[in-house]
């Protein structure tokens, strides 16, 4: 049950990030690299900007949580198999 909640949480977080990028960055990300510098969104949307940096941290956290979650589940499965074999 908890892994379903965790999966839904990560999915909701990813969809929220996608909606934010779509609404705020559509024109910015489809502009040429030379034009982006002069756009008002550049300060927030550049790789070191507040929004992009925050979304990068969220993405890295999601990946790390997923790896730890997978490792914990594998350990649980292996311990159950070892218990059955004993």
C-alpha cells in the first residue's frame, strides 16, 4: 500500500513540474539560445535560475528516492525468499 502511495506521489510531482514548465517556459524553451538571453523569463528559467534549479533539485530527489525505494523493496523480497528457503 505504501509503495502505491509513493508512486502516486512521484507521479503527481512529475506532472506538476511538467505543467509548470509548459505554462511558464513554452516560449522560452522554443526560442533560440541567442534570443533567450533577452527574454524576461531568462533570469528564472536559465539552468542556474531559481525555477530551473529548483526543478533540478526536485528531479534529483525523485531519482534518489526511487533508487532507495527499489533497493528497500529488493531487500524485502530477498529476505522473504531466504525465509522460505530456510
